């Protein structure tokens, strides 16, 4: 390995680490990414089973049409024109099943508003208000859309509970269930979800929704290529076990094999609580340590399904199957291992080589509470091949039976290609408890869940989905925030918006 001093060492090769790497390399920095796993990408990785490719943590991306929020960031990372993107159906990018009724969500705010009014004519006033507020909030917050620089950033005024907001504008009953049915995308119930989070995610996918054709252009490879083309280096199997700190200033890292690497600054992009394992915790105040160890969002259990040729009923949309109108049930259920119903299963399909609608590799996902993960963890420790495997099979069967409510001939047409639990995510990305979205941002403790990129240790910075908002968009914004701190907000925003290197 190269023994010279890097400008920046970035720990972690997920989207946030790679985004920070690309931006810093673009500024001419000698940048090294260290990844503990044997392949790069963190949650952007895919896996191949039974001749199909399945994503792990990227099923859908929003706002990638020219001039839309994520498009600016992808363009600046030099990946926009390198990705083969599949646009989801304009008429229905999400199909939501409730008992006895299903709804199709179209792309476009006005389209969705008109359709909602058609579905719920008696709640037209509340629907109109919802879209008015959505637009107002989105156009008055910074960073989500880099081309919008509001006179006064209103982000912090809209962090109250989504539930209270919906009540205040008169949304109730089935309309409420439908509006909050996308909550699995941020992993928190409407009682705890900050309104801002809901509006950002809803806006992003209403603008436009895409999948990456991972067969033609794997996301993790595309990011790595962009980074390497700017001189960046990635070392795999390089688990950072300690930071080298002198006089409260970080000067490098020590790998598990005791190798030392030196740099002027270090960026940590894993779950932020892991920094307590790699540097002496006394560097941080107890309050900060508590914030790092606060509640995480739930984990996710996944079933990779291979549908027999030409039988897959999914089209170019994602599907949510709810077994009751109580969308929040999934966040409060007792335990699915003890027999409780799942509440919700989310289905997402990747196109096959011919991009036809009928040969999809489908991922079925359901949330797993932290309590359920603890049980799985215990089983894994006690007997991986017996207790843990049995529990996984039990959850898989529950997921399949849940899906069968909507697709009755499921069992004749599918093969289970693989299954994964929060434990799998923990193994591959080290994320705490296999949490899907990291530290949870609740309305009740919003600011405690948001972190500044700079730390008390000089030249040590944080980035990643736990630092700001989750998701690919949120993780990129956390890295842009960090680079703005280093290079200036106006300087970098100008480059991103006006596409300058
Ligand atoms: C099932 C699932 C589905 C999802 N679907 C979507 C979706 O459709 N759209 C969307 O926008 N978002 C989605 N998300 C969320 C999205 O994947 C994440 O928000 C995002 O990928 C997180 O990126 P990150 O860089 O913060 O973390 P990670 O991808 O976890 O990267 C952190 C990296 O740091 C490495 N690391 C940690 N500690 C060390 C160490 N000490 N030494 C070396 N390396 C280390 C880890 O191995 C890992 O590679 C999904 C998440 C899940 C779990």
C-alpha cells in the first residue's frame, strides 16, 4: 500500500463515502477510500442468485429528470449519463393494496392531486391544502434541491409530527392511510415522522421515479469508476480499527492488519456510533456519545424472488401490500416470530436483460423491529444453522403468504432465490443492529438525530445517512454538506448547479 500522506482518507465505500470521495477528488485532493468488506459499495451493492441480479439498498431513485433535485447531484458526481435508468410508469409508479381496495399513484403533483380528489371527493379541501403545503415547504428548504436557495430556510419549522399535521388539515380515515402508505421508505410511523421527512420523500418520487438497470450499469461500479477516473483509490478488505490521533487531531488510521495510513483529514461514513469503537470515547462529551447511541430505525427482512418466465405480475411500479388500513401497525406490532401479522410487504422488481415487464427479479421487503432483530441475533449466536435458519424460514413463509393475498398463484410461479435479515446488513456494512436507515430522526427528537459533519477531533469528519436524511439522496446531501464546510457553500453549490468541475 501507498505510504505517502493522503489529503483525505474516507472510511466506507457506500454512497456517502463515494460521493465525498468524488467531490474531494474533483477539487484535486489525493483521496483514498477504505472499505472493510471485500467489495465496494456498502448498500449500493447487488447480489446475483439463480441467474438474476438483486439490489440490496437501492430499489428506486426519485427526481432524476433534468433540473430535478437528485439530477443535479448525480450530474456533478459524473454518473448521470453513465447510468442506464428505467423510468417507472407515469400512470402508476406505486400501487398500494389495502383490504378490498387498491390505489394507483401517478407521477406528478397535479396528477396525484387530481387522482386523490377522484378517490376521496369529500376531502378535496384537505387534499388541496396538503399539496399547497408540500410545495411551500419544498421550495423553502435548502440542500434537498441545490438549485433552490431560499431567502429563509424553513426546514426547522416543519419537523413536527406528520400525524398532527394531517389532523390539522382534516385528513383522516382511508385518505390518511393512503398518504402515509410510503412510510416504509423512511421507516417511522406517522406519529413520530417529522413532516419534513415525509414531504421530502413524497416530493422526490412524485417528481419522477427510476430504477437503475443494474445488469447494464451496476451502481456501485459506476460510482467507483467515476472516483477512480479522478485519481481516487479504493482499498478493499481494509477494516479501520483505530484512528491515529495526536493532540486532538487525527493524522491517519490503523487497519485491522496493523497497517498505518496517514492523511491530513479523515472522513467516517459508517454508522456514526462506530466511531466510538475506533477512537477513544473520552474525546467526545457524554451528551454526544448518547446521541450517537440513540435509537436506530428498524431493520429490513428481504426475500429475493425469481418469477417463472413471463409470469411476473409486477409492472414498472413498486407495490405495497397492507393487510389492514392501519399503516402504523407495522411499527408497533408485538413480534412476527410469535405469530403477529406482518402488516406490510413492499415489492420491487428489477428489469431483466430485455427490460420486458414480465421477467423481473423481485425483492419482497418487510420491516423488522429492533426487538425482533435482538431475537434473531440471539438465535444466530446460539445456533446459526438451526434456530436462526428456522426463524428466517418462518418469516419468509409469512412474507409469501402475505403476498399471496394479492397474487393467488404466487407459489406456482416463484422460486425463493435468497433471503436476508438485518443481521445480513450488519455483517456487510457493520451498521448498528442492521438498521436500514441508521439513527432515527423523530419529530420528538429531531435535532438530536441530526449531526454536524465536523467533530471535536480536529480534521475528523462525519458523513452518511445517519448524519442527515436517509436514502441515496439524503446520504449524498450529507457529503455535499461536509464538502461545503471544507470548500465553502457558495463555491460548491455553484459548481453543482452550474456543472463546473
Ligand atoms: C433494504 C433497503 C432498501 C433501501 N432502498 C432504498 C431505495 O430504494 N432508495 C434509496 O434512496 N434508499 C434506499 N435505502 C437506503 C439507502 O440504501 C441508504 O440510505 C444508503 O445507501 C446509506 O449509505 P451510507 O453511505 O450512509 O452507508 P453504507 O452504504 O452503509 O456505507 C457505509 C460503509 O462503511 C463501511 N465501514 C463501516 N465501518 C468501517 C470501518 N471501520 N472500516 C472500513 N469500512 C467501514 C461499511 O462496510 C459500508 O460499506 C434502502 C436501505 C435498505 C436497507
